[in-house]
């Protein structure tokens, strides 16, 4: 028997936050975020059968563990089937669709980057875990029964700390428990692979940060102070993709997000993503997606 608070899966409608991009005309859309009065939260909820499609933009770090039921999520335009024993890791900025679902039961952990980084005892940041990096190959896992029991134990401990009145102590303990949880899903202890993964993750973070300015691999190699061959090896071993592939995937992801979330003209979206000629943006999008940006927006 769990002691968690039950709450609705869907976020409330709030004002959209400011973006770095220029000339963006934002649509009203559901936003899921952690309350301003909290730095983390653990909740338990149950949902009945539903055929409606719910869409929201995620604004926080979010872990969803499904103890029973079935549904389908679409995270950044990629469909992921979910059932009892599944766990999902979502990061800020991702577009989430909740598709057809049976009756489900779910534990939900939300937390801010500031809380995780400020209370970390091992000098790690949340960005050190590629579970929360956009375009990570693994967004969700199906758990073995023994790991399910282990995670439920962690959730119970977090719930007890959340009910305590010692807020500062709570944040330290929550961060430590969360680190224990995340370490259950680390990819490898091989030092060579860890080093290459670190390079690939750092590269991906810099691409996301500078995607509206630079599209060439040489720029990022210079910024990271590594050779192109070193970067190539790191991204191949980590994601089985070339550095150029990653740049193009991030451009396409950001393009899809802006097409869905905004009413901005195609030309303006192209400019925001570093295309000085809107025709080149349309050609690039169609070559990779198979349809024009206009048709993608209509279909979504």
C-alpha cells in the first residue's frame, strides 16, 4: 500500500516562458513544471482509461515510473510504448504527447537543475547523466522485478523525507537518494567508454547551446579543444552517429518544436536555427523529414 498523494497527470495551463530565439510567436500550450515554491516533488497518481491525446511541454526534470497499466507516450515526436514496470526520463524543453492509455498507476518525481546541482556531494551535475540529454538513445527502460522493488523502496524513502519539516536536510537527502536511483541506469564502468561518452555529451550540450549560430563541426572541435577524429570516435561509440549527424538531428528537433509550439513564420524559424536563406531551411527539412515545414505543422 502506497502513501503517495494522488494527482492528475496533466499540467495546468500557464504562461509560456521566454525563449532565446527572436521573433517567436508563441502558442498557448499546457506546460508541466515544478511549483515555484518547491525544488522537488514526488507524487503518486492513477488515471482511468482514456482515448484522448494530451500534449504538453515539459519544463523540468521528470522521472515517471509506471507500476501498472499500459499507454503510449510520444516524446519529441518519437513514440514509446509504456507498460507496468517501465520508467521514463524526461528533460526540460521536450514535447510530450500522452496517447491512448488503459488504467495506469504511476510514481512521478520532478526536480529542478539547481536543486540537484546545489546539493550534490560528488561534484556531479544533472547534465552528467545522459538519461536527461535530448537525443539520448535510451529514454525509457523496462525493469526487472527485483529492480522494481528496489526503486519502490527509494520512492518510499523520498516520500518520508518530503513529509518532514526540515527542508534543507530534505533536499540533501533527496538528492542523494536520486543519485542512487540514477546510478541504477548508468551505461558502463569501462573507463575508455566513460571518457568517450563524456566527450560526446559535452559536444551535444554545446551544439544545443549554439545551434542558432553554428552548424559546422570544426567550430565545436575548436571550442572543446579536441581533434575532429577524437570527436568522431566519441560520437560513434556513444550514439553510433557522426558529429554532423548530431548537428542535423538537433536542428530538426528544434525545428519540429518551434513548428508545433509557435505560430512563427517558416522564414523566422529558419533564421532562428541559423539559416540565412529560408529556401535552404525548407529544402533541408524536406530532405530529412520527407515533407515541408508547412505540411509538418498542418499534420501536427
